C-alpha cells in the first residue's frame, strides 16, 4: 500500500469512519451477535477489534477497486484473527468507502454509491468471489447460476442481483442500498434524536433490521422457519425498545434474548453487518465533502 496516498485528508476520514463504525457496533448490545457484553460463536471481542483495524486500513486506502478492497481485507483478517469475522461488513462497506474516496461525501454519498455500484465489473466479481471462498462463510452452499466456486463471467453487480432473493447483503447491491439508507440511516437519526444516547443507537439500528427481515445468515444456517421465529421475537423486543423512555431499561430483556440465541448457536450476522454499514453511511453522510479535500 502507498502510505503517502493513504494519508490524504479524505483517506484519513474514510479510515476513521470505518474504524468508528466497526467499534460502535461492537460496543452495542446486539442479541445473538458478538458484543462487549458477551462473546459468542467461538469468536471474541478481541477478534473483532483486531479485524476492525485491518478493515479500516484497507478500506481507508485510496486507489483500490471495490473487489480489491474486499479481497485484501479478507486476507488481512484471516491472517490476523484466523477466522471470518467481517465478510458481510466488507461486502457492504467497500462500495460505501469507494464512493467516499471518489469524493461523494455528505449529501452526495447515496448518488455516488449508485454510480460506484453501476461501475462494478467482472474483475470486481472475480476478486470478491476469491474473498468469499477465502472467508468460507457458514451455510454458503451452491448456486445454479454464478456460483462463487466458479470463475465469474458477469459483473459483481449482476452476480449480486442474481443472489438478492436469498441474501440481504446481495439485495443492497441490487437496490442501491435501500435498506441501509431507508431503514438503517433513518433508525440511526431517529434514535440519536430521541434519546441522545449514542451508545444505544447501534442497538436500535440492529433491532430494526432483525425485526424487519428474516436474517439471511440464520436462513442459510437454520432455515426460513427458524429465522422467522427469531424475527418475530425481535419484533416484540423492538416495539418495547422503541417505546422505552430510557433504552438502558431494556438491557435485561436484550441480554436474555442474547443468551437464548447463543445457546442455540444462532447468530444474526447479516443484521449486524447491515448495522455496521448503516453506521458508516451515517458518518460519511455527515462529512462536509468540500472540507474533505
């Protein structure tokens, strides 16, 4: 990596935003997922702290393609912690970081992201496929079209469009990150305005995703019915959380749900990945693009 290029003001802003989003999500109480209140699924908070550092380093480096960012960060993560802690985060955050590097910050972030997605090519797909195989996520399975075990002949956007019906992360590529901006970012701003308790904002975002959609990671690992049961349980907690005057009053109920999910080895990882992407989008959207340089 070119250290001089990586230290440009804009690159530093992107790196800091990625690191902050990863750490904020890790510090939040997210039932079933790894957080500072409880490890889980054979992974520790320390693993995620280390992977957040390499994630920020790679995504904060200018001059890389989206596919290259994904692959480099996966390889750095596997070398650092030896397990897949962040594939979904990288797939979601790499295009956001790319838009920011190209100068699409502040109000222009969403339009810039759309242009980044439209420009994805076959090489991006090839590199992303390599990253997915390297991370080897649970429940990956096989596909009749555009299988990641094969050499892609379509762009990364086309491959994601093919997978959008079975994967919420792929759906973001297909719908220009509609869930991140239309649900995650809205939740972020609403929670911050309502309680002015930044530490609880990621929890509000996470519950928003977990209660709205059957988590894709749970669907792959446990089936649609199991994922739907988790979604319904999350919806009850989310209503209580949203109605609470003090989100901290929900800590007991959230931890109880956390214990239940981890006892069954159920990790709503996609909801956590979407939360990180939403936190990153919120930070990048609040950066003054003229001051970024």
